[in-house]
């Protein structure tokens, strides 16, 4: 029988912990490692709705991207995070979170996003946007990617394609008037990586949670910038991750959350 520890070891093999950013908190964050697992729920976040979903389908494990917590001083039902942990433990549900390591690794979120936005088609990997750090092996990794579309595309046409591809309610953007061709991407909050896209000579940068000053800088430099929503630029990985888990653990049922969805709405 497959255990939580077995699944954790597999996830660490495809998203090495050495790629984890210093601020982060990843790993088996809640529950027991020796528990047998017959059903896994995959979700970008562990919300109360997702915990309810796990309990309803009798999943023993939630595999998520965003950490349930970064630091704790107590675990009680008196606050949101503590209440979630109490619910998970009471229901016998463990939680594994793979965050920045899953962003950075080859085959992880940014590679999936690169394919979705059109810069890594036909099985070709996009280049690294930056050299964020090294593994002990000497392998360089990055929390972003850069590449070319097959052909230049007018920004309005590209926005329509991207909105559908990301399955988002809307996009925040600045249109410089230039076609989209060389694109830099960072899944989730990547506005601080904009300067890396500039170094590569990108005409377009895609990320999420973009601050006002970054939009202003893009305008002044004549660069297209698109805020595709934090959830939407990262949730692209859930189906891919579920497929990998199914392949590695054919004896376990793997379900992608149907309750967790984009929070932000646009008028």
C-alpha cells in the first residue's frame, strides 16, 4: 500500500527541496507519514472548502502548492489557519505542500505555464529567465522562463488567447502597441522579476500581483505587461501534477479539486 511518505518522497524527486526559496515552508506540513493512501486530492491551496471536499471524498492526503502556514506559535480552532489544521488532523487528512520548488523545477509550474502561453510548444523547454540559485550538483534553476511565440502576435489577439488559456475571469495589462513575440513569464507574484525580462529583451512579460510602479515602468519602457492572476498562472499545474501522481501510484485515486477556483472577479 502507498503511504504519505511514499508520495512525499516522489514529490521531492520531481521538485527538489534544494530549489525552495529561503522564505518558504514546504514538505509534509500536517499529518502522519505512515498513513496508507488510497485517495489524493490535488489543489492549488488548502482552503476550508478544499478540506471539506477532501473529507467528502474520503481522501487521506491533500497535495497542494501554497503552504498551509509559514510559521506557527499555536494550533487551535481560534484562528483560520489553526482551525484548518485541527480539521485536517481530526479528519485523518495529511497535507503536503510543494511551493517555490514546484515553481522552479523542470516540468513544474513555470514550464507548464510556458506551454500554456505559447513559448514552449512541441515539447521544447523554455529557457530560464534568471539564475536564481544552484543545486549542490551545480544545476542552475529559475523561478521564471523566457521564450518566443512561433510568430509575432498583435497584443489584443494574444490577450484573447491568453484569457481562454488561463481560464481567467479577466486580465490586467498594459498594451505598448508592440506585437507579442519574445515573452518572459513568472508564475504567481513575479513583478520583482520584470528587470530579468528586460535584460532578455522581452517585448512582453506575464506574471501576477503586479504593482502599480511596475505597470508604470513597463509603460515608460514600451513593454507589454500582463497580470494573469495569481491563481490562474499557477493552477495550470494541478492537472499535470495529478497525471504524474497517477502514473507513479496507480493504486491510488487522484482527484483534482472541483471546489477551489479563481477568487478574483471582474465587473
